[in-house]
C-alpha cells in the first residue's frame, strides 16, 4: 500500500483547490445588464440545451412591483428595482408624460430561496411616458451596487446591507434633461470609474469616481438618449463606446478623449440597443429604419461605414439588443416585430420568425420583442419573449430551430394595445431570474 507523504498531501490539497477554483469559474454571476461583459453570453456550464416537454422547475416566486429593469445576480444575491406607486392607474401614451406618485426601490433577495434581505426606498414622483417603473438594471461591483432611477437618481449602495454609500441627481447636480421615456442607460463600472449617460453640452457622458461619486471627466455635446455605455478592445486599445441620439462615438476610457465617431440618428432620439461587436465589425441599430455596420480599424483607433440599412434589409432594434455572432446579427425588429437574422456582409435578411417574439402573430406587430442570450460559444440561445415564454433555440445563418418553450411569467405591462413583459432576464447559478410588474421568478436551468 502506497502512503502519501507530507509533500504528496500538500500537492493533493493544491490540486483540490485548483479543481474547486476551476469549477467556481464555470459558475457565472450576472452582475449587470446583459451579463458580466455586457455581451449577452451565458458561459456557465451544466445548463440546459433544450426544454423538455414537461417544462422547467420553478424554484421560487416573490412579489415585487412595477418596472422594466431586469435583475442582477452576484455573490448569492438577486437585486431588482421597482416602483411602488400610490395609484395603479397607468396611461401608456408613447407621446405624453404621465405624472405618478410613489417610491423607487432597490430590493435584495437570497438567490437560492428568494428570502428578502434588504430594501432601499425613497420617494420619487414620476413625469415620464410609460411610468410603470425603473428602466436600469443594477450594476454590482464587489461590495458596492450602482443604479440609475427613471428620473435620474444615481444611487450607490452597500451590497451587504443596502446602506447608502453616496447619491447624486442628474437633474440637481448636472442640470440634465430627463428624456420622455426616462433614464435607461445602465451605468457601467470599469476600474475605478463609473460611466453615466447624462446629456447636455460637454456632458453627454460623465465619468465619476466609483467610490465617491466625484466627477473625473465629462465628454460629448449630446443628449442623453437611452443606450448604455460599453467597453470594447480594438486596435490594441480599450475603447468606451457611447451610442447617443446622433451617433456612435469611441472615447478613451481614462480621459474622455474622442477617438472616432460615426453618425446615426434613430427616430425620436431613441438610441437604445448597445452597439455589438463581432471581430472587427460593429453593428448599431435604432428605432425607425436606422442602422449602420461599422468596420473597426485594427492598427489605430478608427472606424468607417460599411453599409447602412435600407427598408426590408437589416434589423432595427428597439427595446432589446441584438447579438452578433460569426457574421450574423440576430435581433428583434421594432417595425416588423419578428426575430430577424441579418448577413453582416451586406444587411440582407437571411430569415425571419415570430416564434421568438409573439408566436401567435404571422405579420407585422409593432415592437415585437425577444431578449436573446447566447449559450457559451455554441449555436444555441436562450430567448425570453414578450409574452413571458423562455425558449431554447438553435440559430445559424441557415435558420431557426426551436428546442422547447416554457411559460415563465405573465406579461403585465401594456404596449400598443397588447400585454407585454419587456425586461431582460438574468442567468446565474444554473438558474434563470425573470420579473414582471408583480413578481420575481427563479427557474431551474440545470441540465439533468
């Protein structure tokens, strides 16, 4: 019998630690909008690749109130925001603001059980269109959580307790003009900086010290818009990408210096979807018939236009961001209402389907929506439809194949005369987290 000596035991212990750490890496938190890298890729192992006929197991449901903001998941906690209104009367007129009285809240729950952990709330009158609730998903960075309310309240909280670390107001501190559909640009943390869409002369985007809220730099003469900041790497440099109502700009993340800018003007100033990157190409789209395919310079920061979308080409994203994989853009179209696959070479539509957005429709529905998340590096995707269904689908250049569907949650918000749920889910710990205006739901996504 071979006995393990002291050295052998030490090596064995190290091996177990490495294996444990490797397994932990495979467990992917979802600490902000669209995941850890804001690319809508769910990298966790051991999750479903199809949905069985008997459906999926619901782990727990907890009551919450109104909002369009998706949840975030980090370190065993789920964070979600809502609006606890004094009146349930909603008048969703896309062209008019509605006044409502109530409280904006940030809520924390135990990710395994749904047990409430803490609540941060404050009075916040609304004067926005679609005044159901907040738009921005919390951004979790270590021990701090950052969040933007619908009327421009920028909040930093302690993750453990929900206690206020610091707070700023875009209106009071920067004189910001709140867009008619509210603040929707999810704040972004990078290093020691917090990037926030503010809007105004010289302050389209503002970088703050993430620990204190002090301004570090301001840049761009633009309105706020609705799209969040993001970080890419191209030409050997990290670039801060800002999609504002008049164009896509690349900035030096440390100084705010502009590297390049490409014009695009979506209707109603509705720059919403994050510009997505595949290799050396970037795709940006907006409300109406506005889209542009950009080629990124690989030697030094720069960009040029490859093509613009035309009617019956491209895909025009509204409330959800498309994904861009292997030369194909997959996204929900705000005009047609179906999920569309687009060839990055020329904008040609490769295929279209309503199965992922509004399955009972076959022709034209305004802003039909599905939130698309790629499963690792595979050709399979999680799609959360506006009718509250979760789908697994295989999507390639050649077509769409449904691999099962499960009704997770009921649509509770009204838009264009139909009930919808327009919130991006979170995926973490082999679980999907979904919300509407009444509840937060956790669904088991583990592979059996």
